[in-house]
C-alpha cells in the first residue's frame, strides 16, 4: 500500500513569541500549493501557547473546528455562551456554520499549553452553529482505538457535519492496531507523541501520513504513542 509521508520538520512554522505553531497544511502566512489539505481535512496546526497567551475573539464560519489538548490547559469562550477550561485528552468541537466568534487562551501563569487545532470542511454550508465536548469514558480511557469524532456520534463520540471519522490511537510500546480503509475513502494519520511504524515507514511526533488505497492499515508502536487517525469520504 502506497503511503505518503509529511514529515514534522517539513511543516510550515510561525513563531510569535507567545505562540509557536507548526502547520501541516497551508495556513495564514504559510502557503504551499502542494499542501492545501487532504480531502475535507483543511488544517492541522500543532500549537504551543505561552502562559497567559492566547487567541483573542475572532470569527469563523462554515468550518468544523476541534482542539485536542496534549498538555497544559486551554480556556475556550464563544459567542454561543460557552466557557470551559480543557485538560489533556479532552476535545472541544465547534461547528461554525453561519458564524461564531470564539477565543482560546492559556489560563496558566507558569505552564504552556500544547494542543492540536484541526479544521474540517463541512458537507453543508450555513448550518446552525453549535458547540460540544468530548472526553473518554473512564472505563475506556486507555483503549488502543477510540472514536473521538464522527458524523453520527457513534460510540459516544462528538459529531460534526462531515463524513469524517476521527479515531484516537493510544498504543504501548510493541502494541499494534489495524484499520480497514474502504474503497473511495482516504486516511490521514497524525502522530502526536511517540513513534509508530506504518508499513515500512517510521513516523514520529509531528509526522503525518496518508493513503487513498483501500485495504488494511497496520500501525505498530516502537515507543508509547498517541495519534489521530482520520477516515475521510
């Protein structure tokens, strides 16, 4: 199976002092026509925000946006009246629809926050904005494969307006999982921590990999690893 690799050190980079951001796909001032997204997946930004720093209120529309916290704390507020401080392993999901204004801040005085922000194009425009959160059921927090986001809220996941299933992989060293990619779909793997073997390719934190060939994908952890797997129409 052909696997295309997007290495961590090939990503776009922006350093604003309070924010250190790595862009898997073109974003803001970073533009590369070869990397404009993958299917409905438009943005994967790996952000580190200094204590007290953050994104002031700003608008979005017609985009499915979620943040996955890896370490530290992330404070979310939006024009829908939601306010929440998220911790590692928690996810906030916002369907911007007809328009929403939100802010994201690091409320800590001494600890940076490290998180992924992901944008997925919706299958319908002009939807009613909405906000939801996800965190693993305590009984399943250590599951090797766990659905985080889906179009239908399956297995307790958050839902979005797109035929996209996002699964968290959490593997101990030496553990492996498989995923069946159906004909006509595409898969993107984003490694967040550790090291994974995908086919013959070694993927480390920050690396991405994609394929559009149907079949069985096998992921084996060389070291304890955490990753997000996107299965996209």
